[in-house]
C-alpha cells in the first residue's frame, strides 16, 4: 500500500516547504532518493513518501518545525533508524519526515544513580559503546540497532526483557515536543513517583502520534559479575515450552530465554553456520553473581532434563557468546535467505505464560495447515513469539494465505488473554486488531489523541482506527 | 479546610439523590455520621462532606451512577479504605462518595501465569490471606491495609518496592468506568504489550479524576525460599545512607531497606517496646534462595561494617520478623503517640539514589532549624523518605512552621532531580507543587482530564491546579 499526499492544502504545504528550506538549508531535503529512504520501515509493505525530510539538531528546532506544521496542517512523521516493523515511519499523508539522526548525544551518565539521559537519535549500540568501562549497561535489545527514541515510541523490548523489563520499565522521564511546539519534560530522575498523570508512560508507545520524543532518561543496570550462555535442544516444541514455563514458575530469572523452532534452527544453521541439530532449541543466558548463576543453571538443567532436553551446550568464551546471540539476532535475515527472494510478514503475539504452550502449539498447527514456511522465534520468557511468514507479494494466493495466518495468530493471542503486539507496536498494519483488543478503549485513545493533537498532524493514519481517514 | 457543596444546581442534585435513593435503597446513605466518615482520609486536615454515600456492587451499577451524575453535573469521589494521605477522598464539591467496599471479590487467580484479577475494594491483606498456601504473594505494601483500587489510583508503593516495584510495575490491566458510564477493559494478561496508548498506566495514579477503577489485573510473585530480616544501627544518618547507596550500587537487591532516624527510633522504641538504641537504623529484609540470600547478607555486612554499623541483629523467627515490620508500619502511630495530641503533617520526597545523602542531610538540618519534632522514615532503596512533622493545628505559628518545612522538603526533592510525591499522590494538598515539578506538563494533564471528563465530575478540586476552581 502506497499513498500519496492529497493535493488539498497545497498552498500551505508549499509555504511550509519554503520556510523549512530557508531555515534548515542542507538539513531540509527534497531529493527523491532521500525521501524514498524515509517512506518505509522494515517488515511490512507499507510506504508513504514524505514531501520533505528535515534533520533538526535541537529541541527548539523540533518545536519550530512542529508549530509551523501545526499552523499549516502539514503532517509530521518522526523517523529514527527506520527499523520499525509495522509501517510506523511511512509518511502516509506526505508532509515532513522528521529524521532524528542528529540527536545523537549522550547528555549525561550518572553511575551513582545508575541512570543516563540521551537524545532520541542515539542508538542502543552507540549507548552501550559509550557505557563501556563504566560497569553499567542498557539492557533493552530489540535486535536491530534501533534509536532509543524509536524504541521509546514503540515501547520496544527484546531478548533481555524477561529479566530487565521493556522500555516501559526502563524509562524514567522524557522530553517531548508537542504538536503546538511546547517543549515538555515529563517524569523525573526518581525511581518512582505518584505526582500526577503518568505522561511519560503515555508517550512511551505512542508511536509519534502525540508529539516527538527528543530526550530520554533511562535506567541503567550493573554489568553482572557472571554471564553464562547456553543452548539446549528438545525433541519437540511442547517439551521446549514446558521447560520454559516450569523454570519461570520455579523462580528462575534468566536474562534471556529464547525459543527457536526446528524451521528457525534450520534457517540459522544455514545462515550463521551453527553446529546444532535442526530441532527446537532454547538459547539461554544467565546473569548474576557466580553462586546465583550456578544455582539457576542447576535448577534449569534439572527441569530441561525432565522434558528430554539435551545437555546444556555452553558458550565457552565471550566471543562464542557473541556469535550465539548474533546468530539469534540474525534470525530474520536467516529466514530471508531461506526464502530465496520472498518477503517476510512478521507477527508479534504475546500471551500470559500459562497460555503459551496452547497458543504456540495451535499456531504451529495453523502454519502446518497453510503449507507456508513460517519459522517461529520467541522471547518466550515474556510469552512473546514471532512468526517470520515467507510469501511472494506477487503471488496473490500466497500473500492472502500469509495475511490470513498473521491475522489468526494475532487474534489467537487475544483469545488467550494476550495482545496482538508484544513489542512491535501498531503502526498502520495492526490497526485492524485495535477494536478486537481494546474495544471501547480505542475511543478513549482517540479522545486523548484529539486532545493533544487536535489538528491531527502527528503521524496520521497510524494506531487509531476511528481516525484513520484523518490527517491532511 | 472544609468546603461545603455550593447551593447551585441543587435541583439536579436533588433529582440525583432521589434517583440514587430509589435505586440503591439501604446502599445509598444520607446519614450524617456516614457522610462525615467519608469526608476525609488520613494525614492532612482536608475534608469535604459528600451529599450521599453510595455502595455499588458491580460495574454496571458504577456505570449507572456515573452516567447519572455526569448528566446532572454532580461530583463523584471514589472511596476505598480512606487511608490516602493527601486529601484524595475528600468530597470537596459535595456530591456522591462512591464507596467501593462491596467490590471485595478476588475474581481469579492463576498460579501458572502468576497473576490474579481482583475487584477494587479488596484490601492488600485480604488478597494475601486469600493467596496463603498458593506459594504466591502480592508484594506492594504501603503500610495501611489499603484497597487495591485505592493503591492503583494513587500509584502506591511501600517497603517492598525496591525489589518488587510499585503498583505501576505490578498492574497488567484494569477495568475502568468512564464518567460517561462506559465500562472499559485496559491492558491484557500479557506481561508486556506495545498495542496502542498505555491506558492502564494513565489510570494508575490518576486518583479518581478520570473515572473509577473497578477491577485490577495484578502480577503476583513467588514466596521466596528464604526470608531473612535484620536491623543494623549507625553512629549517624550519613553512615546509614552511605551503606544504602553503596550496597545498591554493588548490586544488592534487598526486598526491604528502610531507614529510621534517631527520632523515629525513639518513637518506635517507646511505642512498640523495641530493644534497640536511639540511633539511626536500617531495617532490612532479604528474599531469595538460601545461597543468594547468604551472598547478599555477606556483601551488605561488609559495607555496613565500613560505615561503622553494628552487627546485624537478625529476627530469629517468623514471629519476630512480623514484630519488626509491625513496629516499622506503626511508625506513624508511634510518632502520633510521641506528639501527645499533636497532628502529623507528612512529606513524601523521592530523589535519585545519588542525591539521597545530600537531600536527606539538608532536610535533617532544616528540621533542626525549625525546632519541630519531625522523625524521618524512608524507603531509602527507592530514594523515598517521609517526615512525620508534629504540630498543633491550633498553634498558628507552629502550623505555619510545619507547612514551611513540608513545602521546603518537597521543593528540595525537585531541586535534586526528584519528585514531591514518591507514593502518596497529589490530592489537594500537593497541588501547590504541580507547576514546579511538571511545568508545561500540567497543561497536558489538564487537556487529558478535560478530554476524558469534560463535565469535570470526577473528584474535582484535586491534582490539576488549572482546574481547581471547576467542579460543580
């Protein structure tokens, strides 16, 4: 789906573009290639060309751009690393793509408070490189080297969330710029607060629809004394899931507990040259003091043994550990390589851990029935799993079967008390599930959206099904 | 401060009362004593008499009451256990006090998912009694036997938050009834979600100003294998705080780490017959496997030793442990007893842990200068501490000095990057700090309030300084 800006309000648009070009010079770009790069994210075939790409450098510039666009009714779509998966960065109604790449400063680090303040365009890898040697790290790890601002906007998580929480738990406060051009600081540096409405957590996950996140106050965590990573393989999916559920219920708090089904293992073995069986696997990592890690591993080994798991194959060096997690993070590309030119449609079901086995096994049966190749990989400690459904967009039947499988996977998560989106957000692609998941809550979200962005300039066409027709 | 309902709109009010009396019979109460009981909480001398107290029993009844009041412009103030400390339950503009006492059912418990769903009137002690034998417990513990609905509404926390988080981290979803009478389910049972605006965390901490929380989906935690409680005393406040900060930075994750200054210890020793010195103390509790607890205690002992702490005095039995925490929880009553008839004004500063020593020591010096008795007790693992300022309301000078000390303590927390309210909320008493803490963010909160409660019926006179004159 590609939409073009409607021709209405073109005078306002032209005026806006002229002002932006005059003020931002080389940082306001009309070049088609650059606009094309900013017309889409990854994952779903949703795109929309912005009329201009602007690269602001500070809060005041963002405020000026937003106030101008708000006055002229010109849409604004914030853009981070472009790694979002549900169409979030597509400029569906044209207008301005606000590229936050120049917001790349780490503003403050406090080892004593174990927090830091970063600009929105800092990527998680850049932040962790910056923190090297401080004894601290930032754990949220969605795989892609996303920007912290983008991760805040989509309420991202990833492999470490089972122990360290998601962006929601790791953000103490924000600076946001409202569509009216006000610069607002939310939250504080305190670990907790009950002072008024929680604006911070309203903006976290709002996908650029309420304003622009420009700075983020983050919790940091101490680098653990001991890190141990291991792989354990299972005769079938049910045994792997049983091990996960039983270990979490026994109080094991792994830092990572990732499930890869046989199809995903096959893809990773081929792509990353891994020496494992083409059978379901858990990729595990334990963090803590040596005694605590040893205790958790012993407990988990006993449980895995009961479920017919293989002996734990430990990564013997930091390099081997990196290789293991790189292979895990490359699972998307591994599936892509498997597909010989096909596209991937992702899913993002997340359910209570008690429902994980049923939901996952029903989904595996559904994949089987469709005849599609759809490897499963999941942050199963959170009850979150993804399919990478391979399909040929040019083959209408196959594309429809892929859409059907993705749709049913999302709805199955809802039927099991879960959510259609554990960590990727809604964007435009998952709007179809909003009513089913939230019911009347969607109307409340829309009222909040209208209250904070009455002109509807912020990332139109996303998240709110009742406002889908709005925008310019 | 006591306000009475204004005489305007009395026809609408009379009609509303008549409809409520007809529908709810004995569950709609005009009796002055009952209304008086519902006119105030604890802690601050803020009260406002409701015109009627209604005891609904299900979501539909709450919806009917709210829709009626919304149509007639009659204020509604939700009421839980009445233990809030900042004037939250005072019916400042009269109208309906909505007593949630009959919402006392635990609706579901899932040991597998480690969650439960409760009605808003269930108290935390009732919930934990219900969970006994399940191997699970609900950790959030604000001292008072508050209702879960009230704790959600004020974003409460307490002694366990340093390890288990506050209400914010332990709520997965809610049922809320909007002022218009819509029954809305927010969140899901999944541990994480990025599906749309985070309505759950917008309502958590909204203090009944956006609607009524009627059901709460809660995370539960496994009862730890080992629980060890101990007391350690210090030559001065600075040494006690130094121990807290150093141990947290070393990765110790105590379940409780409570600071009591010498004045508070004196009060507790007298009130609870404790056998300790009148010197600053840390009350500690460690949860985990036996090995992990032993490791944490050893680490913390070494640190306390460096700061001149006494040997750890361990509670040798569960009974002794209960006695210790009962004494801690009775610290408010202990201060009350010390005051021989005086009132207590509380404060609720919360700062980043790196600022705790400076903020606390500056505050101790400020207390000294005022000449007031104001024992300090704190959830210092979160950077949160309270003064219990004793004052005689009839002594205008002393009351003014108490207000001055409380005001400066809140503002000092802001100057240290913290919040005026770690866990008690804003109510009416802390509205004076909202602009200083949130700046332009207050305007965003007010826009959200107006969007969700355009008639302004929900708990008027609280939280939003710009709307303070509104209500009936």
